[in-house]
């Protein structure tokens, strides 16, 4: 029977280390903060767009 890494857990510490390194690098370079600011703006923009759209389509007969 073959054992798969997802079942055995093989390689998980290495994968977690890569994720931690990526997070540390992006936070150190300010990419993390810039991307978060872009996401927050996009979320706000989407919320502002959806509110009137929901009111319009929520009306009877529309």
C-alpha cells in the first residue's frame, strides 16, 4: 500500500517553513501592508457598489 504525504504528514514542517518565510519577507518589504490596503479599498468599493444595487433589485417589480 502506498502512503501519501498528506496522510503521513511528510513534508509538512518544510511547507510550513516556506509559508513562514514568505510571510516574513512580504511583511519586511511592505508588500504585505500595501496589498492589505489594496484589499481594504476593494472591499469598501464593492460594499459601496452593492448597497444601491441591492436596494434597486430588492424593489417589487424590478
